[in-house]
C-alpha cells in the first residue's frame, strides 16, 4: 500500500499546533482533515526552575515492563517545541535518546529533562527536579521522521528501552501495542491500542517512502517522539502524529523502528546500543550523591 502525505500539509499542521500558556496547561486537540498532524506542543517559554515535573492523577503499582517503557521516557524541549523521547543507550559518559525529527527542528537550546522516575528516585525528597540536561543532535532522518540525541551526564542512566530485533513490517494487524508519551509536556501516560497495519508512504513530496506503523488510537499533543512498545516491552516505533487514513477516519502514525535502526547504523552506533541492550535490569536502589535511595514501590503513572 502506498500513501503520500504532502510536505505542505505537514507544515500547515505544525503551524497549527495549539499553544499553551504554561507547560502542563490543557490544550485542545486540533481537528483538521488530511495531512499529518504532528503531535508535539508549542508552549510559551518558561524558566527551567518553573517547569513542573509530570504529575499523573492516579497511583498504579509497578509492572515488570515499566523499567523499559515508563522509566526510559523523557521530555525534550527545543525553542518553542516540546515532545517526548526514549533512552535507548547509556554509558559512563553519555546516553542516547530516540525521538521524532520534527521535535528538534526548531532553533534554540536543546535540552532533555530527567525526572525522578527516570533515575529510580521516586521515593527521594528535595532536590532540584527536573534535571535539565543539554543535548546535541547526533543525526536526523526527515523521511522517516526519527532523530538521535546525545546527552552527557548524569551517566550511566539506570533504565534503557530494549529495541525490537525483527522487521516491524512483519507484525500482524491487530497486534496489541502501547504508546508512551508526556502529554502536553506535563504528564507521562500510556495507552494500549491495536496495530492497523505497517504502511509505506512519503511525508514529503520529494522524500523517500518509509515504513510507518498505523494505530487505531491517535496521540495527543506532546506525545511526538514517544515510544511505541510491544506487550513484552520492546520498542517498535516512534510517535509522529496522526493523519486521515481511511474514509475520513484519523489514525495514529508512528515511525517504524526500521527507520531508527537505519539511522543508528548510519552513525556507527550499533555497538553502543547493543551494549546497553545487554545490560542486566537496574537494581532496586539507585545512587545519587553517593547514597543509595530506594525506588518507590508504586510510582505515579497514568495508564489512560
């Protein structure tokens, strides 16, 4: 199947993203026919000290997959744009974050926000949260709408998402997948949906066709760049936005992990990612300032 989403429609969608007065304020989901609606937000600038940590509304028990889904999920900000990313590799001096290319397209300082749940410190008190870490773009693939970022320190980070090893094009329609993202830049949330199909199409008139995963549910603003996971916790896609796909019905669009793998290979990062994938699960306690701090038994996650 071949579908083409023209570049002009993508740009119009990006310009039409709803603005927020401050990070965390509610924003109406834009409704427009045709084209790709990128699910990033464009909030008014706010000082780092005033950026509130995600505050989900209800308390859920930890599930085994949380260490490879929720905890590697981070907030990304650049200029007036904000989105979501997933930590996919970490070492003694730096970490890699996978996100959507359009999330980092704006001009301005690029930062990744680390929250308590990213480093297993849900039970800690005090401190200046979130940790705002400068990041740099390692590489982007506009046709696949994926990007790799590198952040230096604090490292190594305890939680890293595992990448899907097989070709996502082989996933069966109806497969259960879970989307993670920081909606409106304010709350980390997940929801489950069914995979409709893997489709190849262009998101730019002069670009290459690339594989994208189509889901029944559409993402909210701020979820762009967030991970799409299989039931076993493996990362299989990256949130791009949503588009009108069938008879006027809008569906979620996620860049295939095949595009992310291609970008990783292009920049010679296979070994770095593989080493992180082979790491044993993080211990129940993390260290900050030389002292061990237990992880909260029931971190606050919204599984909407």
